[in-house]
C-alpha cells in the first residue's frame, strides 16, 4: 500500500493509536532497510515510509501498536522490526495483537468475515493467513 495519510485505513489506525495515547511519527528520511521503531515507555511509534515493506503498512503500524499495548514481554524500552520472527515472544505477541487491532477496526467499520479480502485490504502478509483465520474465528463466537 502506498502511503496516503488520508487513506481511511491509515486514518483509522492513527485514531486508534490516539485513543490509546500512542503517538505515530511518519518518516521519509530513513533508509529502506531501517525498521519501524517503537518506544514502549514513551508510547511512540516511528514508521519508515521508505521501507521495503511498504505493501504491508497497515499491518506494520498495528504490529508496532501491539508492542506498546502488550508492553513487550521482555520489557524492552525500544523495539525494532525483527522480521516478525515467530520464535521471538515479543514479535509473536505483537503479530497477534496487530491482527486483532485490524480485526477490531475492520468489524467496527462493518467489514465482512472474508479473511482473503481482510488480508488484502489491511496489508497482511501471506504468512499471517493461519493466524488471521484463527483470530477471525474468535469474532464468530
């Protein structure tokens, strides 16, 4: 997804963060390989607009929010992208939290229970498919 500050998904995520006292800074001055950064204590997320992962921007944002909302298992002050490593407990928790944030926004806006459309709309990478299906089922209960 190309960055558009006024895209409804991005605006919804920014508003979601604001309601939870999370500040988001968008930077277009970082190297494409520089990860998004979160400061858990300051509740600050820095999003690299030049990232090679531009297509999954909504997931990147919600994932970083997840680090703050879940307070990072290892209580790291700063957290950076670690390839969403499922072996790292902080990353695994942030992945699930990020998916749940997007589901919350999706269903809050009248979204349908179609995981493929959901994944495409919110920039979720293919490797999250199993987790998306698992978390989406929880909304059916």
